[in-house]
C-alpha cells in the first residue's frame, strides 16, 4: 500500500463544529463524528444523511475547489449517486481552506468485495461512463497525467520501470511500448472522472450505487476512464478476473469503445506498470460511505 502523506493540518470534531456554527448554523447541532482520514481529505459524518469533507493537505485544495465548481452541474441527472456539494464552505480565520457539506453515501467500496460481485456492477459502471463523458468546454480543467496522449507520459513510466520496484519490468516495458504506440485520440475532449479505481465505486446489493472522489476531474481522451476495467476486475491476490464482462458492457454502452480505445485505456491504468502486471494497489480513500 502506498504510504498516505501526512496532514498539513489536524482536523477534529471541535474545529468542524466551529465551521458549521459560523457558516451553516442550521446544521451545527447535528451529531458529528470522524468517519475517515483519506489521502487528501478528512470526512466527518453529519447526522444521518450528510458529511463534511475538508482538505487535510494544501495540495488537495484545488481538487476540492474543482469539485465545488463543476460537480453540481455535471452530475445532475446521473443514475448513480455522487458527492456533489450541497453547501460550499469558505476559508475562515481558523481554517484556511474551502470545505464542503456533501451527501452521506451508504454502501461498500468495490475494493472490499469479491471479483464476482464486482462483475455485477460492470453494466452500471459502463452506463455511468457513457452518461458522464460529454463534450467538455474550453474552460474545463486539464490534468497533466489523466487524459493526455500516452507518449507524454513516457519519461515517467520508463523511470518507474527502471527503479527496480516493478515486478516483470521487462515485460511491462514491452507492453508499454506497444500500448503507447496506439493511434492517439483525435476527437474533442470529453469530461473524465479520471480515477475510477475500486475504492471510488460504491456498491449496494452488488450493483453500482455511487461514484465518488472526483478530484481528478478533467477533460481529455475518453479512453482514460476505460482503465476502470482493469482496476475493477483484479483479484486481491493479483490475477485479473471479470475484464470480459466489463469490456462487453462497455462495448454495448460506449459507442467509442474499439481496439484502439481499449489499448489507450490499458496504457492509462493508474500506476500503469503495476496494473499491467495484475498487481493491485489499494490506497485509503476518503470514507464516503459505510465500509462493511
């Protein structure tokens, strides 16, 4: 597991309650407890149906601002729940960054269930991607890692392969050269979630109920989100399972899915060399819903 970075600020219940009393007094009396400290954010459950999400690192502030700016518009009408902000908190004299009140989403992350259970969610995930990937306007955010042409990532990938920590580095390097040679996306940029790994997919009764953590939201190559097929179908022990069902669902619902797009999607898998060798990395996320 990748080591979670240290917090730049310690956030506790009294601090969050002060923020609520100052900026959302109608919510300040609700029960409040810490739900999770994630990679970028702290999450506090507020009453039964709400949560307060606050950056724990300065580097996460632009990501939260991006969610506040775009999520209410982009997620309206989707078939699954999302953490679109219900209230947008402003920096305070005692907390220097923005923060959000979001829905509390019950469920189990796809990372915590078997590959067979994940396969049941493949159709819902494909439907989410198809609905979300709409043409993006010129002012849409760009990401230097997600949605860009694969050759622009070549120096970073080769450096990682040469670092001695990637198993089967030679095999992964050959595969990377093949994937990065795929013809690039030539269409207009579309909206991308950018980080559809299993910790960001919430299931209920085996079906996709919510998609969370839009911090990597960006415009770019639609094949980026096809990398979810690899993440969502990898066994805890390392072997892949269920990619067929995910790809078949994608092919039925995503008109742009084709061998070229699939190759670009495989090359965009987060932490690519480890993903290609079918090794799974689960990093602690921001605790959007109940973990069972």
